[in-house]
C-alpha cells in the first residue's frame, strides 16, 4: 500500500511497559496545554489483551515487581489509578535464603518506614493502564497493531516503514522494542550478550485459603503479601504474591528440566511443587498457566546514535532474579524524558547526538552496575565450593544483622534511594 508519509516529532517503536511509559510522559506535555508539545506516534505489534475488572479476567502469565520509583512514575503520569482499578498486590516483605543456610534474610517495608516495598502487577495491566492515559493525550497517537518493518536514518530525519505500509518521518526514533530490537539492529548498534545455562519456569497458581492452612499464617492472605526466594543448587525458587490468594511462582532450572516441568499434567506439576518447593509455598490448589523463558544478560554498546535512542530491554537485559528489568527500563524512560524536555525548553534539537549522549551518560553506567550485580548474585548462588559459598552466606548474615546495611540495600532495591529523575520522585 502506498500512502503519503505521516510526519511526527517522535516515533516510539514498542508500546510495551517502557515505551508506553515514555509515551505517557510525553502525553502529559500535551495534556498540560503545552502548545509546543511534541507529536508522538507509539507503534506496537501486539494489542494487549483486554481486562474488564467486572468479568473476573484470567491472570496474565507475566507479572512484574514494581518498585517505588516505578510506582511514582506511574502516579506522576496519571496511570496508577488505572492499575489499582484493575488488579495488583502490594508486598510488604521480602525473604531470601539459601537452602543450606539456617537463617533467612528478611526485609520488611517497616524497616525503611514504608507501608509496602512495591506492588506485583500483571504486565498487561501496566501496559493497559498506560495506554488509557495516553489515549487522553492530544499529542500521541497509538498505531497498534502495526509494526516497524524498516528504518532509514538520515542526518535531519528518520523514516520508518510500518507493516501496514505507512511511512512515518520523525526527528527522533526511540527503540523500546524489546530484547530483539529492530531499531537497534537498523541503527547498527552492537550488543554483547551472554546466555545463562538456566531457564525460568513461570506459573500462576491458586493457593489454598487461610482456613485450610490454619495456624500457618498470621495475616489475612495465603501468602502474607510476602515475596520470597530460596536458592538451591539447581537454581532459585521464588514466589510473587498476587491478589485473591494467587501467586506467580518462578522456578529456575536447566533448560531440559524446565521443558519437562512445563509439559507435566497440572496434578503432576502441583505434586512436583509440593515435593520440591519450601513449605512457605503452602498448598497449591490449581495452576492456571505455565510458560518458560530463556535467560540472558545483554548490553548495547551505545544507547544513542544521531536521531536514535534505545530504552528498556532494547538496551539491556538482566537476570530476572531480583525483578529489576522493567524498573531499570522505566528509569531509562524517565531520564530520556528529562533530557528531551530540557532541550525543548531551550529550543534545541533533542535528537542531536550531543544531547542524547546526556541520557546515555546518566543510564549506561547505572545499568551496567546492575547487570554485574545480578550476574554476581547468579554466580554466587550457583557456586557450591568454598570459599565463595561461605563468603556469600556470611554476607547475607551481615546484611540481616546490620540495620544500616539492610536499610541501604532495601532503599536501593525498592528504588527509594540514590538520585532519581524528576518523573520518579514522589
Ligand atoms: C521470567 C521473567 C520474570 C521477570 N520478572 C520481572 C519482575 O518481577 N520485575 C521486573 O522489573 N522485570 C522483570 N522481568 C523483566 C521484564 O519483563 C522486562 O525487563 C520488561 O518486559 C522489558 O520491557 P520493555 O517494554 O523494554 O520490553 P518488552 O516488554 O519486550 O516490550 C517490547 C514491545 O515492543 C513490541 N515490538 C517488538 N518489536 C516490534 C516492532 N518491530 N514493531 C512494533 N512493536 C514491536 C512488542 O510487541 C512489545 O510490546 C522479568 C523477565 C523474565 C524473563
């Protein structure tokens, strides 16, 4: 199909959680009556499945642990209420331990004077909430379902060709198109990638209610709004609490074992959980969905080129054991937003590589640090020989015993510490 090119200021390729966050933030500029708000086209290949709270919608397999910084961003762009009106579950504590260790390391929101450490939210709920907000903005159009097929980057503009045949020109393209980013490939940005020899099995389970488990919990839900992770030699086993006594469990194991577990009949899978997971899981009544994900760490060598910026998984992927992936991506979006607004206020060309580099400088080092920290955790917990195992266990004890260290770790993990971009502040 040949149609006349459409012209906008910014194309965001990828309307997942991170691309939608940036679009919603830019949409606020239009909503605030800004006559100079940039025109934005958000392109995504997949329509997120609808969610009608009145119809007891099925659970999304993919969920995210949103930290305080991400929650603040969602509040600041007006999307948080759209999440609360759908479905979410606060978690008030987090417990981490190693099978061979006697003591557990417990983090409580109260330790840092907070009521919760974050919320577990289904990915599609986050995406839909942001899309609700974007639809109210006069300066953002959503092209969905449609996909970026080709990209030409000239010195004064980019030209994107979509699957529908539309051609869109813009001053800037933001690649928020995930780990296999086409924007990154078309911009010839190299990436270093290492796969882990572990896969993650994710399952959504229904836990037995409190009555069936009398005396086990002191709180009003089967999981006590606690997220936990136990490390065993084959990998970690984790639980993220969901509403209605449900939970998302993550089971890290070899690719072969994960493939076997995914194929089991529900009753057999529940039996495996009961035999293998710690008693903290409680009784699993049913399992709704199961899926598996290969795991890798990856980092783009550059986040920006002239007229191009990468955010979220398009720029980096981390091991999911600390649930940080989308939180890092949200911070990318917030920092890039700051850089763009700053340039707009000074009437500078925000797509100029000299300005975009400010975003890269602010984020690439931070993300690199997190990739390495998570890689270090992965290696430490998959290492049995002394002295690394001894060092790991004594470090966990130190964190548990020393209040100040514990508070510092918690502030970092919950996104309440360090210097945050404006959009991520309360
Ligand atoms: C097992 C597992 C558990 C995880 N748990 C957590 C957690 O608890 N907390 C956390 O913070 N992170 C978690 N993560 C990581 C998190 O899911 C990712 O970091 C996050 O999804 C990245 O978001 P994104 O928007 O950058 O990319 P994506 O979610 O990959 O979104 C990319 C979007 O781009 C679209 N797209 C792709 N190509 C095109 C194209 N050519 N044209 C148009 N659209 C396109 C796709 O349709 C998609 O909507 C987990 C990851 C795994 C594997």
